[in-house]
C-alpha cells in the first residue's frame, strides 16, 4: 500500500510530503508536516542563511526519540560508524540524494581528502521543504557560494561552552570581548543562538582568501580573546586542556567543517532552533525560547534580524596581520586540525598532550 502524502504549494512548485502525520518530536507532538510548515514560515530567513551555498543535510528520518543517536564526523573519522551491530538513527547527507527534483541545484565541493561531491545548494523555500520531507532537521552550509567554492565569504565565530560553563557564559563573552574586538577591527558581527548551549557570530568577508587563511584569521581572533579574558576563554583544541571555559572553535572555519545554519532545527526533544538575534536581545534570551512552535510568530512580527548581513563584507587583513604578530612576537604558529584531516603544513603534532607525555 502506498504511503499517505500531501502536496504543499511553494511558490511555483508543489512539494510532496509523505507520511505528513508522522510524529518527529514526541515530547511536543510535532509532526513532519509541522516541520515542513515551520521551514516555510521562516522561508526568507533560512534561504538567506543557505542561499547559493553547498549544504550538508543532517537527516533524522525516524524523528527524535529518547535514545536516538547520530553518527558524528568523529565516528566516521575513527572508523566507529557502520560497524556490525552499530545503529545510528540519523546521518549526514553530503551528496545530493538520488531522485532529487530537477529544480534542486547542486554545487561541487572538494573534501580535505581530495574527494569531491555534489551537494545540495538551496536557493528557494521549495528546496528547504523538499529536504525537510527527507527528514532534514539541521542544514549545514559551507561558508562559500556556488560560484567560488574555494574562497569563503563568511568568518564564523563559534563560542562553545565546556563542562562547568553554560549559555550565559557564552553570551557574556560574546557581548564583551568578542563584540569589542569586532568593533576594533571595524567588522560587523551577526549573533545567533546555536540552538543548544552555544552562541555563533557570523561576519561576512570578502571572498579573497583560502580556507587555510580564513582559519588562520579565526585562530588569531580566538587567541586574542583568550589573552583578554584568560580565565573565561580558551582556544585550546584538546578537551583535556580547556577546563571550565568557553572554547572558541577556530576549526569551524576549516574546509568541510560546518555549523548549523540560522533557523535550523536541532535534534532535541523540544525542537529548538538556531535563532538569529540582535546584539541588544542577546543578553535576555535563552535557547529554549526558540522552537519550531514559537519561531513562526516571532518571524512574522519582526522578520529576520540578519536581514542586513549581506549588505557589507569586510577584509581579513587586520586579523591576518594579528596572526603574523602572534607568530613573530609570541612564537604562536598553527594549531591542530580536526582528526579527519591530512597532516597540514606547519601543523604541530596532532596528539593530545597526555598521550604525548606518556609516549
């Protein structure tokens, strides 16, 4: 027997939604149809976040239930995904799914390994709705546009609270030293909640630099914040060295490292979303304020707080000069890459310090 479905008009398209009454978030009773309708309600905002960007789809086709588990990038890198008897309820779709409609555009990207893939490149709400029908909750766009996939146009500042810290600590760092440094650099940042415990700040940059150079600039930014508030912030890659601090994850600017987009849904029982906010709002919000149930009304009332994000782009030269000074005056060279990367030029030994001592 064929699965039940509905067709939802989206602009000039019709998007088929199969099993629309399937419950995706049992704690709140949200269905697949609710998920699709949420994305359409914030359509202009999420298309702005994803538009013309190669995008990895984080798919949860069975919904988010207690005990659900996703295969992470680290699982794949360590060879722990796909082992006999191992079961994952979600996965990253890096290549365009078979049977995609002709109107779903793609862009070819190159992984650190040198392999390539044609990734979905969302540029209209119908594509987002189509992906949601496949169980996509979280969209992970690359920081590039399809016309030039090797030169990022976005610097991503990821404030990740470590055990012993929380969202309020990430907010304090974002509103204090992060915003201050951006002002000193003449850059404009656009903050959002991660949908979990963190804060993200995006800065549009001129697409003149490689991934390696953008990552180097992000590392210099993180180290400068660490110098200013060393008791609160760390740029240390190894978890055992971070302590109870907010980690500024410079590696989120490396090739093939992506962050949940604005308006993406996170796989937690209450269906939170990554919410764009203004700087003035950031001090007073909580991640749980923004869900697929609450965000449509907010969007209808105030629109997209990131509507002006594409109005200006900035030079990385001040941050790259800071990186040069770090190396020249403080002996600070490169820092470790993620585990799935080939050994990179100038990178220090990629082994956590406790194991290096044991050796």
